């Protein structure tokens, strides 16, 4: 192996080939990693899509609000029902353009 500093020297060619090999390995590794993440989190993507659909156009749902003793307090059913839950557990239900807030009750939400 010669150690010339010219552009076409054998040392430079070897270094360029080695850099290309390393770059190919990095690209393949990134592609494999992205593929594994995408395949392993399909459920997360589905949930994200469902959340988007719920936030933008609403979903057909049946919502039943129960007291702590198990009595049915209210039932909501409709095609354009939106729901949000905050950190304190308060449930906000937007139904037919009206908002209902639920505190200290159990809520069951079923998608039709």
C-alpha cells in the first residue's frame, strides 16, 4: 500500500470505500429501526387515527353516566359525540352542540 497524498492515491481510495461501507451500514440500520418501530406500534397509529377522527368529526357513541351507587344518571347516544378527559378525571361530553361536564361519576363510553 502506498502513502501518497495525491487525489487518486491508493490510501484515499481505500478510505472512501470504507466510508461508503460505514454509511451503507448506518442507512440499513436506520431503515430496519424505523420498520421495527412502525410494525410494533401499529396499534398506536390506529389509536392516533381514531383520536383524530373523534376530534375532527366525532364518532357514533353511547355514553352512560353512573352514580357511585350504580344508578344510571344519564345516557347520551348520537353520531357526533366528542369527549375529553382532563387530569382531574373530569369528563367533558359535547353532544348536539351542548357541553356536559361529569364529576365524581363513572362513565362508560362505547363506540357503535
